[in-house]
C-alpha cells in the first residue's frame, strides 16, 4: 500500500525522518519497501508555482497562444503553448512554470527520456520556458493539458516544495487489513513512532428530505452480508475532482476519474471502507411505482451480469450480488455493474457502504479472476462499524465538491451486530513469554495507543481487561495481545535469554536427513534443484504419451477453485512438470541438468485425503561438458550419464542391493529404458525420452534423459551408517578377464557373480569393454573386466591371484555358460 506522508500528516504528527519512520513501521510488522521521493528531480531553482497574467493569440498559429506568467522573479516571462485548458483572454490561473535549463521528461518519447529545456522560437515568437503538464513532470501520463493548481498556490515557491511528497510503499501481510487505510497506518505510526494521533469524527450537513421511504433495502443472506448502509445525495454535478484530491489519489496509485468516483476512492483509502456510488435514477423498484430497491442475495446458478469493465460474467450460487428490483447491479464487494454506473448525466447518487464475509469475497474474486481495491480490502476483513462513518465522510465531500444535497438520515440494516470481544490479559505472561518486566499500567498504556480500551482489575496476579476495537479483526486471544505488546515495546529491544529448563531428549529425523543428503549428492553430481507447481493440467499429462491420449480426469484430484486452467489438477507424476521446466530453460541455455524432490497426489477410494508419497525426478539434456577452451565440442548426455548419477546416488546412500532391468514405458524410447530395482522391488524408471514425447514438449531434436523414482522406497534401503576398513599397505595385483555370454545376460549380473566368487582378496571389479561382433557368434557379446586383488597382510603372488581367477571362470561357465576370450 502506498502511503503519501503529506496525507498521513492529516491524522498523525511525528518528529522522525522518513527513513526512521519506515524503519519503526517495519520493526512493528508493517514492512516498508523503497521510499519514493516525489519531486526529487524537480529543480527548485528552475521549476516554480506561477500565475498567468495574460493569454493572447499567437500571431502566426491558430492553435497556439502566448502566455505571460509571474513566477516570483523581477520580470514576468512569456511562453508559447498549445494547451487546450488555457483559453485566450483568460488570466489568473495558477500553473507550473519551468525556466530555461530545467530538466523535464520528454512526453513524446516511447521510453523514459529526459530533455533540458532550451530557449526557442516557435513560429517566430520567442518562448522563455514552459508551462508544464503532469507527464512532463512524471506525475502521471496526462498530457492533454497543463496542470492547473488551486487558487491558494503560492506564486514563486519551488514546485518541489509545494507539490513534492514522500511516499512509503508498505508490503502488508493478510493479517494487517487494519493498515489498509491512512487512518489505520496513522494508528500504527502513533503507537510505533511515538506520534500524536488526531482522528476527526466525520459529520455531514444533511439538508434534504429524509431518506426514509425513498429506498427499500433487504438482506436475504445476512451470513454473507452482516451490514448494509446507504446515503442519498441529490443534485450532484459530475465533473473533475479538485486538484488536491487528484494529487493524493495519484500519489496513492489511483487514477482520478470524476469527482463522484474519486470521492469513493478517497474515502476508501482514508478510512479503509470501500464504497460504491449508484446512479439513483437508474435503480429499479420491486414493484411499479415503488421506491428504488436494493436486495443483497446469492446469485442464481447461471445468472449473468456485465461489470464496470464491460465484461459479461456468469455467476454461481455461492456468489453474493447487489440487485435492484430488476436484477443484478453489482457483484458484492468486488465490482459494480455497468447498468447503474455513475456517468456525466448522473444527478442523484445512492451511496453504498456495506460489510461482507471476507471468505465469500475472496472466493468470488478468485473464481471470476476479478481483482479490485474493494475486493482486496473486503477479502481481508473490514470493520462493520465503519459503514456509517464512511458514508458521512463521503456524503459531506459530495456536498462540498459536487454541489449535492444530502438527504436527512442514513439507511442502515444491521441484523446481527457482533458482541464486543473482551480479553482478560494476565500481566505475568509478559515476563514468562517475552522476558521483560512490565506493570499493568504500562501494558494498558501500550495497548491504549493501538485503540484498545483497557481496565486494570484489582487482585494478584494483575489482569488487564481489554476490549478489542472493531477494526482489530485479527485479535481474539491473549497471545494476540502479547504480540501487540511486543510490537510496541520493540522486537529489537527484547532481551536474549536462554531456556531455564533442561532440553528434552533430541531425536534424529532420519527421513528428513536422508532427503537433505540426497539433495547434497545430486548437487555434487552437477545438478540444480527445481521447485515446480504441485498443480498441473490434463493436456500436459497427455503429452507424456506419444499418442497424446487424454487421461481420465476422474483419476486425479481436481481443485474446486483453481487459479488457472494450467493448474487445475493435483499431479500424479513429476515427469511432465520436469519436462516443462527443461523446455523453458532450454530456450536460454544449452546444458540442462536438474532434479526435483516433491510429493505426488494419489487419490484413494477409502478416504477423502490422497496419499502423498515423495518422488525424485531428474532430467539431463545438452552437452556433457560446458563449452570452454578445453572442450570446444562435447557429446550429448545420454542414458549412461543418467545411470551414472543413479549409481552415484545409490553408492553414497549406502544402498548395495541395486540392479537394473529393461523396461517399457510410453514416455521413454523403446530399448533405452530401464527400471531401478532395490531389494528385489522396482522403485522407478529412467531412460531417454521418446522422440514424439520430446516433440510434444517443444524440445529440440536432442537426447533428453529423464528419471522418476519412489524416493521413500529408495531412502528406506539407505544405510546411513558407513563401515570403514583400514587401507592395505600391501601392493595390489590387477588381472583382466574377458568372457563371452549371451546378449540377454546383464553385465551387472556377471559382475555381481565375479564379486561373490572372488572372495575377500578381490577388492575391485570394473567393466571396461563391451564388444559385439560376428566372430563371437550369433546372439553373443564379450564383457571385459579389470579385477583387482589385494591382501591386507601380505604381498599376493601371481599364482594366488590366478587361482582366484580360475575359480571365477568356472563359476561363470557353470552359471552363464560363459566362454573365456583370449
């Protein structure tokens, strides 16, 4: 929320610089972003408040005029302008005048660009400066006319001193709805920065006929609309709002529209109560000849209405509507309807101030994808006691600024006023929780600065009976009051203290530790972790199938209120979101090596909640090595790069019972797919992505390696305790062994047999060559292994090593009908 400090000073005074005020608010929970200094780039020696002395026709141009201005110097200056709001023959207007040498924005440049004002001749007449528009000063994009200042603007004062301001940009969390107004921020500033708060009580001069009988109001759903209030202002004249109001709205980030709409926005920003103005004469009665009606009810299924943005919207029965006798005129708390909007022809205004259920407004706004300042506030909670206060303030402004006559009285339906919230706060809790000593009077004073009514009850321990004000919807228990005390006291002043009690026994969270260990291992393999949405769409899942077959939506958990069509279903696999991430990154980099650890959501028929097992996905694409002066070109990563990552992961997790088997999966390339088997059970699949699946995800014609496995099953097999043996001081002896086996025999199985048969002396087995050729015979392949033998206590002889080698050969011949290759 943007907070112009010049506006804030209407309600609170303080003696701190803007930077320190922002720091105090931030330490109190109202985080302030960058501070914007309005007018910091307006040269105080060249840009002034000036008064028009005369306006006469340009002798050589029909659309230009010569304006003589007094800007406080000894002599007035004459400038040439084509501004339509400076008509010939008039005078006395207060304007912004820039002298030669001033640095202004170029209003005709497509991007932000500054220009230095120079003395010039326009159609033969010298121009000694410029009368400025809002765009040239960077105030707004308005450039059709120059700025006309209020009549009391002091001539000769630097414009930066007159118009300049400091704006805080507060990043408010949802529980800080109380601070979504100038008055709300003023309360916080008074409490946190030691300022003096002065909040005037709005009054209205209502001189028109009574509102009784002139509007009929009914609330059919008081659970969604606790209160509805209205005021009637007749005889208004719609036009531009005054410059001071436009300025404040612009600084707050709002776009001025007209005086009626601007007043509703101004009061919303001032008090925090959203308002809506209806054209009273366009509202329809329930029955012919009756008074205009306002009915607050739920929408009927399929009911439609056109909102102020010109969009026709289809409504559901959980949405709340504002209707008249003929149908919808507004979506409650979100946006008004087009049929009853205020226009330049409006004469009478019915002003609405209501209170709505915040959950209902939030759901409606999200379902319709319709955001507004009103919905932003109602969706976080608004004090129902604000409706009459805001109506009085806005009605009086409409009387003053639009010439309206305010009808006597206010229409107000409040069927279920809430009971006041009263909390008995035990003062010793301050010492127990915060570690500071405060008296009951100090606690009452701190809470009093925030608007709480406090009464100190006699007795021991001391108790402060606290009545919660209506605007503090976030306070309901003693812990909330304790937080307020800590904020006012200052989080940075709280002492550091150690626990007085003995720490409870600490137990390790092995699943979490192993998951973090897995992350560390994969990062060590050169992979980068990603985090993607848990929601997906069926079209994305269908792309995992080469044929693009659409999955059944009933097999997935569908969100009742998805943010978008792209995030409608809870995912059952990480494969599609991982490939989408690869596709997005591949546009910018050649080498992609990523992994994700996340939940998938598997529906269950026997209960409402799904299973949420953890999964691991890995994707590799691009050159094996990054391009450099050492490696100008590198081969693409392939199946074996991914298998190497899996082997490294299993090795570092201490998983020994690991094997691989060929697999079939529609997402993967036939013949280049394997499943990972741990403890005899398959726990995942990996391989190269099928070419058509790759095309479905708009990936280039390169290999994409992909994996998904059950992380929980993998970690269940992990051995976090590592066993170490002394390194032998004896020399190692290496022998090679090449055997011919059937093509169907996995090399891993042969290697495992070699390890089991070699005994304790065989310390390492490495497959270093695989050969297939006609001379081996049909259906045969050659596997060559390097065998390392070593004894812990003596030097092995070649005869001893050869003896072990012969044992291995016999076992391979017996088990696989293997032949030794010379």
